[in-house]
C-alpha cells in the first residue's frame, strides 16, 4: 500500500443557502450525535462524490446545487472535485478550495469509467493507488472487464444498511455480479488481476451461450414471479401501504417526541423536588443537632446558677453573723481590721457571685429565645416537608401511571410501524429485482451472466494460504477489541464470509454483524498495508457499534463489555498511517478526547453544530 488517498473534507453549496462543510483532518474522525441530523447521508454523499450514481433526496438538501470533495493523493497531491447533486460529470480544482466561489477551475472530469484512462473519476482514483488498467473476470466463461473504482468502493465505504446485512461483506448479493466481486477481492488480496485469462472459444459456443443466458434469465424471472404469487401482494397495494405507513411513522414519531419531552419535563420537576426535600431534611437534622447541644448548655447554665446562689447565700450569712474571734487568725473582734481587704474578704466574693449570676441569666434568656426560634423553624420546615412529599408523590405517580406507560405504548406502535415498513420495502424490492431482470432480458441478456456450460467454465478460486492469512488478520483485530466468543476465525469460500468460533458471521444478530463487518473491512485495509498491496488507504464505517445501543437481544448486545473502549484505542494506535471515518450515534469515550477528530451533531439550534446542514430559517 505505497500510494494512498485520503478525504480532507466534504461540502455542499447553493446560491441562496449557507455552505455546509465538514472536515476530516485527523487519521481517525468520528461523526456522532442525534438521529435525523445527516450522519448516514454523509456516508452516502462520500460514495456519490467518489463516483456513485445518484444522491438520495432529503428535505435538508433543498437549496443546495452542488457538492465538493477534497482528496489528497500521495501520488497526485491535493485536489477538489465538484459535482452537481443531480449527478453527472465533475469540475476539478487544484488544492482544497472548501466553499470558495471564485476558485479557478482546472478542467473537467467524466463520471463514466473508461478502461486505462484517467479523464474520469474512477480512472483518476485507480491511478492514484496503482490499480489503473487492471482487469477482473465477469463470468465463468473467462470474459474480463476493466476494474472500476466502484468495484472497490463498497469494500471501503460501508453504509448503515450494508454493515448489518446477513450476506458476505464482499458481495452485493446480485448473482450476475458475483464473479466480478469475487475477482475484485482476489485482486485486493493478491495484487494480481485476471488479465492473463484467455476466454473460452465463444464462436463455437455462441448459440449455446445465448440460449443458456436466455434460459437462466427466464428461470430467474419465473422464480421471482412465483415468489410474488406465493406472498400474494401487488405493487400498487404495497406502494399505497408504504405511503400510509410513512404517514403513520411520521405521526408516531411526533407523538414519541412529545411524550418524551413531557417525560423529560416531569423528570426534571421531580429531580428539583427531591433536591428541595433533601435540603429541608438536612436543615431539620441540623436544627435537631443544635437543640441537643443547646439543651446541654442550658443545663450547664442551671448548674452554674445553683452553685453561685449557694455562694451568695453562704457569704450573706457569714457577713451578718455575730462578731467572734477571727476563725482564720484568732484575733479578737476589737483587734480585727474589718475595713481592710484580705484573702478572706467574703463580701467581695458575694458581690462577684451576684454579678456572675446576672450575666448567666442574660445568656440563658438569649439561649431560650434561640431555642424557641429553632423550634418554630423546625415546625415550619416539617409542614413544608409534608407538602413537598405530597408534590413528589403526585408527580412520581403521574410519571409511573400515565406518562411512562403512554411513552411505552407510543414506542411500541412506532416499532411496529417501522418493522412493517421494512417488510413492505422488502416486498417492493422483489418487484425492483423483477424489473432489472426484465431489463437484462431486453438488452440481449446482458454480458455479466455466469456461463455454466460444459467444460468452458473457469473456476474463480482464492488461494487457501491467502484466505488463511486474511482470516488471521481479522481474528487478530477481534481479539484486540476483546470481541466476545472470538475463538478461531476462518474464511468459508462458499459463503464468501468468515466463520467465527464455529458460527458463520452472517448468522449472528445484526449488532454483532455490524462490528464483525467493520473488522472485515479494516482487516482488508491492514492485510493490504502489511503486504504493500494496493488499497485506497481509507475506510468509512456507518454504525459499527450498533450492538451497544440497538441490539436485537441479549445475545446481540455488547453493553457492559470493554469492546467500545478497545475499538477506539485500537484505531488510534494501529491506524496512524491510514484514514478511518466512523459515523455513530454515541460519543466515543471521553478518555480519547484530543486523540481523534470529533464532530457532534447536536440537533440543537442553540448549542454546537445542528447537523450536516445548518438549520434553515423558517419562512414566515
């Protein structure tokens, strides 16, 4: 993987709307946030700007006329490619012009692939990674066609539908393209294309081949028509049902948002009540503690007063007693110096005791006032606590008995509508498949059908050793992520998928299919990098950690595991020389802040970035 390309930014421009630009400056970029903010559309836009056929129309795209992608190639430098959102060819600009409107155009580039030429987006990208003029086999007859970047794009850009598919990560599920897809994987894993294959002698077999193609197409068409008959549904009926379901889903979504908003509001009120209740309880406890201490102080005051009163009474009796010889020195009454101070001045002691008693009485009076005030406050707080408890019980009961059940019912209805819509869309896809088969029959049966006739079939086999080494690369990644139930990993060439600890990857729940699909995609990148094989050098993954926030069941859940932490840690440490773009609902762990490029879509016009597109002002 000597030559690589990296995406520097994506932008959308219109003459009457503000530009929408998102950059990918670091090797690991994460785009996360609220639903319906354009995260998955961003993945579709990257694919579209790299040569995809059409861009899905969404309301937020109104007013935008063109889109740009800045690509930095280690071989060709930094270029910006501009394309109408309706599709078509490209304008090209040297360097990164972002949302500039006055940049000088450096030419145009075609959208349609042409073998061996770089005047088209596919050829330019293939030339940038040393894969120009490579050929892949398109049928069992050995016929080949030139490799297109579209053959590689689905191996590096994985949207939210592809990442949870039960089929192989390397196949689209279309029978007519299976041979080319298998040949593309072989080219990526070995670096060798199919240009050396000599096709079978079609001159002798042409009539038989065309007959075989006709019979094969007719059989497919008959099988699809039988499937439609078996299920007993009509196209118009399904389209009408889908329209009604979309309206029901929209209405249910609004009810869900309203119920959730009510629940959030009531929960906030309950939290405020709980905080207020705890504050009152804490104050009541503080008052009780103070009253206990004040009771001890008051008891001390009473003890001191009793002691001082005893001193006062004893002193008074001593002063007014009949004069007798001094008990201290034995002097006769007439020889005593009663007017002079001495250590036995009883009158001074009595006066001091009286003064101290007055002081203690004043302090005791103040203490009584304080105790009375605290009792009053405690009584008021107790009454307030009863009122707050009643408020809490009221709002808590409303949440448990009304709002929460209502929200649960709305969520259940919404899930039923979405599940039904998925089934209807699946049924409609049968008609789409039938249309495509009929178009192929009308176009002389196409040229990508598998030839299954006689000895002219050329098997498309992958090296057992290469598949073993590739499997071990994926196994190493899963072990590093601490994926549960990893065990031994090997590649089943019949299913074109990995078997993990004895269980086919596609037979797991959709959450585990998502993370293992991510491991396969990153495994291909690392396998090519370690062996210096051509690879674009970047991958885009939409919702690889689905099992964390939307598992199908307990067996599909990764909640409570360390996989999310180790997933991001691994990408930061092992992909410093390649580019990984992750689109997720949940934020990466805070411990990795500053080690990755993080863009958060808040869906809040007052905070942060609203979404991929800026929020348009409503027309009055």
